[in-house]
C-alpha cells in the first residue's frame, strides 16, 4: 500500500520593524529565523520551537500561515 507523505504546514514570517534598539536576545532570535532587516520574509516549519521564537519577537514580526 502506498501512502502519501504530506508536507508540514509552514509559517511565513515577515520582519515589520527594525532591530535597532532591541535587546541582544531579540536580535539573535530574529537572525535565527533568517530575518535581518525590515521586509525580510522566511518560511519556517509550524512547530513549538518556531512558535516560541515568534512569541519572543511578536511585536516585531507579522505571521501568516
């Protein structure tokens, strides 16, 4: 029997505000998500680790599914 492998749903994360003036941990979190400057977007897997990172910088990013 053949089974279909489904892709994990991804979250599109866009940096909306500048990282200037942010704490070092917030900047490190944004960079770990692949966001360096306002307008940068990335697609990350929809898992608990990614959601935790988003929670830390929720005031700087916009998330769409």
